C-alpha cells in the first residue's frame, strides 16, 4: 500500500484465529506471542489528549519510518467554518529512533486543513495532498531529507493516485451536467511534478494503479433525494498512463459493480490485468478478469460476503472463516480460520508485501501465496493509537504519543 487509505481493510462480526501449529498454548487456544521489550522508544511526537497517529510507514531504501499525526482543532470563532486538523509528517531513523525531521502542513496566515491523503514512494518521497478551508487543494512533495522538492495546486475535489512507476495521476472531476455526464481532467506527472500527459476524459475515475486507469463512462443516475449516483452496471474505459485508451467494456444490466462484501472493488495486477467485482442479480458475487489488452479471461463466483485483496500477481479472499489465495490461473492455497465470533479482523498488505490479518488480539503475518504463517504476535499493546507498520520481522507502532520499535526475532 502506498496510501494511507487502507484498501482491503474490513470489519467482521466473527472472531477468526488462524489454525497454526506452534501458536497454541497448553489449553489448545490459538494465541499470538507477547511483544518483546522495545528496541527503542522515540521522544514524544504528539499530545495524546488532542492528537493521534493516523499512519506509520517504513521505507527500506532510506531506513526511515514515517509517522503521520493529526491534531483536531475545534471551531472557535464565527470566521472558522469547520473543525479542522493540524497535520504533520515526522521521519525517524529506523535503527535508532532518532527524529530526523518533521513537517506540519499549515501556515499561520493560510487556510486550514479539512482533509488530506498521503502517498509514499520507495525512494522516501512523501506526497501530501491537502484539502483546505478556502476550497483549494495542493500537492506537496517532501524528499527523504525533509526538504520540499515541489508543490502544485490542483483543482478542488481532485483525487491523486500513485502509478506503478511511482509517477502521479491526478483526476479532477467536473460536473455532472444536467444529463448526468461527468468530465474529468486527467493529468499524469512524473516524480519532479512535470506534466507528462493531460486529457479531458468523459466519465469518473474509479481507480488508477500500476499501469492502468479505470474510468466509468456511464451517465450518473438521479436519486430520489435529487443527488447523483453511479450507474450500477457501468460502461468502463481503461487507459494507459500516457492517457491512451486501451479498451472499453459495457457490463450487462444483471451485473452490479456497486456490489457486496468488502475490500478493493477493482484489483489491478502487475501485468495490467484488471479484475472487477460485481453482484449478479443480487444473489451471488462474481469476479471478472480482463487481460492487459481487454479480453475477458474468466468469471469466478465468490460468496457475497467475501472480502478481497490484491497481491499484485493474484488475490486473496476471506469468507466464512476461510482464507484463500489465487493466481490468475486458479486457487493456490487455502487456510481454514476458527474460534469464537465477536472480534474485529483487518486484511491488508504489510510494508514488505506480506499479508497481514489483524484481529482483536493477534496480528498474523502470512505468505500471500502459500498462506503460511510467518509471525503471530499479540496486538493488544498497539490499541492506544492503532497505527503501525510491519516489515522484515520488525513492528513500528505509535504508542502513547511516541514511536516504538519491536524486533520480533
């Protein structure tokens, strides 16, 4: 994941603990091992009475750990239209916990932040997109040394995506017009902020990832409350990063892409294959895979409550206490999940590409292909902020206003 938005995160009403020999206690109950003593604890980063850590990221190439912290500021005058946020990114040396730099995205004389998104590049660059109270948006590119490389104003309401080569794609929707047609200004820029391609697209961008940009070209549908909503069975166009259209596909009326379940609704694979999830006449869910050139490869029925997550060269599903991994040709592995219902489970990718299954009491790390468990630890000490990053048998977590490193070996 290169964004603070956790695609693939989900909440279930069932508590599931993985069947894993070696992680059972004397009574046979499956548990995670206790966290070791911290290797280091950083100096205080934020005041827990008014702020929290929203995201922790480990960047191996720079041996840095980033903490994105947010302080809530209450509306205190008639000149302030909203409650707002004071947002900061702080970089720490991963080996020592020493703070390297910190950047707060607010100027005393400027507008305040009402929303944000962050993207992280493998070279350590952080792209902070701020949405401000004066209805402006701006991208800030902050290098691994903490210096600002560039910034760029973008239209209000834009979405910013990171593509496979870590260039940026900016989608700025316009409309809809009275017929429900949306136009989107699309801009592809490189890591220096230079525009590589731009084009006005008909439709709304559904996702941009890897080497594919997926656009819903259908007219929006007027709802009973007079708001606009997506067509449930859209026509889609798929573009390359140079904004040249690769193919178009119209889904049948029986396929509802607004669907059920959880996780990513569109899975873009490393080779350019795109997998869409849809529900069929409200009964079953189905995945539709399209080749990089746009040929329909297959449709696979999955249970309606399935949660899906891309692994880059395949995907993982969870349903009815079963975790299964697939490649494009078919199923690779399956693991049955057991234990009592009533806890929370989160499924996502770790910072080193492993599969994380995060439950109410245990964090499991698994091989995304074989589903072999490589690590199982108690996550109860992480509950104060619940922002952490795992990579290479090391856990970096926000705790009580500081950053803590746990070496799990």
